[in-house]
């Protein structure tokens, strides 16, 4: 086993060790860094426990290493030092301990995070022999401090609570347990599972910022739908998003194979299938081959939206929430058929409220809200054959950066509606529709982006208009007509403006 990024990390640890020595303090590398080192997992996060005021110590380390000091938790005296070493950013998190290091480890969360090594000796040993082995440990007299048998649980791939009170003291650990098990492909041992169920409702009291971070990390993993189902089985999903609980058992028209809740989870699974992240129980290679996909789509979905999130992760969230308003909008007609009129609009409002509560950024909220609001739009455009060029232009005008994401969500929604009953011919028709919309959009971009036929100055100089909203409305009208292929020259653009101005002067309804 080799030490990850051995040159960079040994340099960092040696410099931190020197800083602590000069300050007259002792430090230990603890927790997740030791865990990941033993698992040969690369990480740039180092937890360091110090016998003193961690805030003051961290400030001095930041000065000594030309790093940035960040206060994480003043009450608990926890601080971070961010250091750039050979183009890699390192996060050094400092926390205090009193008494001995063993008592500090006993206050941590899971046994695999309760191992420690003396910082100075660890840095020296690793720099001399980056290959980890039991023999290396003996020769360097470097011992892992492991009072709770964390190394054994690591070998057995087990997540185990250190004490029964870990969730009572910090309910954010409820989500962390699931996320750790998912990231490491470990199993949560039965007693810890029981504790999670017992304390599950405490999750509602955790600040949104912390639950957001854990949820995003969980959704970023493959098999996110499976992880969400596990959260639900432990009572955590309803504690995190109570609005989802109402969708359980809500039956849908016969076109749907599952109730609303199961359909939502299956939509997340289908999203992962379409994005090539994971297999889907009811999917196959022929089904996937029909899906429009390209490097540009993949690059778009990989774009960062906010810290810790990108389009891929938020598309999964959109899949989970797209039908969240169906329970409150359900009605049954005289024939016994269920309807959910207005559920996209109400669902978008509910989604915004949920994400605000979980402290998502405005950019994230706007994107997921748009996914929910427009998730039926692609199919509605094609009620009578393929959509018109103008309809496609207006679709991307209205959805903006979320346009491609919504198209994939529509396909995932279709798969999760029929499940094992998907008809291959109908599926290919759905994929053809989405591919047609994407292709036409690309053509429109090629036709309009390089060449603007007229600008605001033309409208002012030729028609005597004054700067104001009307200028923007007229330019948008020309742009739409150009994208739709209805005009290609400046003369045609000016003629359209002239016609529109005459219509408005005569009291006719303006074009939109």
C-alpha cells in the first residue's frame, strides 16, 4: 500500500510538525485521514488533534505555511488551514483535545474514524518509507493508536458507532453513517442501524448546511437511488424531506407501474442509467443505445453549479422531487381516473421551499425548480407530431441552462412510468423526439449565435425608437424568427419589426 500523494503530504505534515514544535504543542493525525491511508484512498483532508487552543495554533500554522485560516466552529474551537502545495489544495482541520488522545478518540463517531498517530513520528516514518506494511510500522516504532478496534472494523468493512450516544450528541452523524458506508462500500452493523432508526427524527434538527453537504455527497455516488431507498428504510428520508412521505401509496393511472413514491425513486435510478453511471434493473444495452448522448451533453452535466454540486447531482434531485406535489393535486374524475392537474407548478414551489430549508444556493434552487416545473414540457411539445422550430426555440428560451437536463429527466420519467412494461418501439420514438429537439437546438445556435441581423442602434436610427423595454422585445422577436428559419437577412428582420410596430399602433395583440 502506497501513501497517497506521498511527496506532497509528507512535505505538508513535516511543516505542520515543525510549526507545532516551535509552538510547544503536541499533535496527532486522527480520524478520516488515517482511515483513508490504510485503505489507500487519496484525500486532501487531514484532521489534526492538538493539546492546546486549536484556534490559536491553527492561526500560527497558517502563518508558518503561508496558508489561509478559516474558522469552522468557534464554540468547539475547530479551525481549518488551507494550504496550496505543488498545485494541490490541502485542508488541515485542527481540533483540541484535553487529557490524552484516547479520551478524545472516544468522543468521535465511528470506530473506523477513531485511530490516531503521533504527527511528528508519522511524518518522519512516511517520508522514509512511503510503503505501508506491518513490518514498516514495527521498524519505525510507529504505532496506530486504536482503542476501539477501528482497524479490525476497517478490515471487515464495517461501520460501527463508537458509543450509543453518538447520534444524540450530533444528529448529522445519522446521514454521515450512510454516506460513509456508501462511499467505502461498507456495511452498517445491526446495532448501529438500530440506533439510527431510533434517532432518525433527530435529523430534522440538524442545520440545513450540514444536511445539504451530506445529501449532495450521497447523490454524487453511483446507485444514488439505492442509497435513498436505504435512507427511507432507516426513517431518515422522511425526516429530511417530510413532503416525500405523502407520496407513499398514492396510486396513479394505469400507465404508471408504481405509486408516486416508488416512481420517484425509480426516476432517480433511470437518470443514473441514462447518464451511464449505473445499470438499471429494467434497462438493457439496446434501450441505452437509443438515448441521445454526446461529449457535449456529458460536459454540460458535469459543469459545477455551486460548491459540491453539478448538473448531474441536481438532475438526480430533480428526479426525486419532480412529482412531489402529486399527492396534494390528486383528483379522481367520474370514470375513476386519477388526475394531477397543476402538479409541476406546485411541485416547483414545494421544491424551492425544501431546498431553501436545506440551505441550497439560489443557483441550485433555480435549476432544480426548473426541472420540476418543466418536466412535462418536452412531451407536451410533441402532442401532434414533432415540435415546431419555434416551439423548440421557446423551450430553450424558457428553460435556459436547464434545457438539456429536463430532456433527460423526461426520458427518465418515461422509463420510471412503465418500468418492466416499457415498449421498445415507443421508447425509440421518445428518444427520437428528444434527439430531434437537441439537434434542432444546435442548428438554431449555429444559425443565430455568429450573426446578429440587427441591433438596438438600428431600431433607434431607423424607426426613431428610444431606449427602453420595447427595444429588447423587438430584438427577441427577430432572434426567435431567425432561429426558426423564418428570416435570414437584415432586410427581412427590419420588415418584421416594421410589421410589429404597425400591429401595436393599430391595437393588435403583439407577437410573443
